[in-house]
C-alpha cells in the first residue's frame, strides 16, 4: 500500500500521462464514431482509456483522505497521552506552553477555504509520546495571521496539508512567530 500511496499521491507525472491517455481515448472514440467504425474491440479500448482517468482520480481522492485521516488519528493518539514532550524549533517547551499547543492540535481540521495559502517557511513542532516522534510544521497563512497550516514534516509528505489550526492565545502567537529553522 505504501508503494501505491507514493505513486498516487506524489507523482504528478502519472497524472499527466493519465490525462493524455484519457484525451487519446476520447478523440479516438470520437474518430471511430465519425467514421462509423463500430468495431467493438476498438470502442471498448477507447472507453477504457477515457474512464481510467476517473478511476485514477477517485483512487487519488480516497488515498489522500486516508492519508490525512490516518495522520490526524496518530496525532490524536500521541497528544492524548500524559507522557508527552513538545519542542518548537528544537527548543523544549515548558508544560504550560506544551499544553496550549496540544489543545490547539486537538482542534486540527480543514477550515473553509478563503483563497489564501501557507507561507513557505514554517516552525517545526516535535511531539514525542508513546515511544514515537512526530515532526509537524506549522506555516502561517498568508492572509490570516492567526491561522496556521499543519504539515507532516516527513519526506514526500511534507507538502500535503493535514489541516489548519487557529491560534488565539497571544503568548502562544508570540512563541509561534519564532524565526523559522534555516
């Protein structure tokens, strides 16, 4: 499954090939109909070429949703544990600040889109719990200074947002505006 996830979620080349195959299938089918060539084998091949785009698209949507939901589930499990350590840009946080951060991560969700995007540089939050480590990257929204996009800071997954949080606590807001890691 991980191999399939890598192919589907991280490879725009495959999307391009899929679109080209669908276009070929569509125009080839149109050409067959115009020329009144009703060879069943050719028509089925053209239809399969065209339909594969929609099948591949549905598979992509299911995989992306699954990735986001599994990551959120893992975050909830980690932050639900009492034995947890939180660091921001490799600086350990005091218990109060850690608890505030944890409460914000509990509100992680997809917010209504408002034609903005995350900034390119972010703040690395490392959560250690249950013998596991997870690095999340918070990137401030380019329009709403209190909105942060959350990314899993892990290889090819680092460009896929797993949700957003709204930060309203002024001391945490100041904390989160530390300079990003180089």
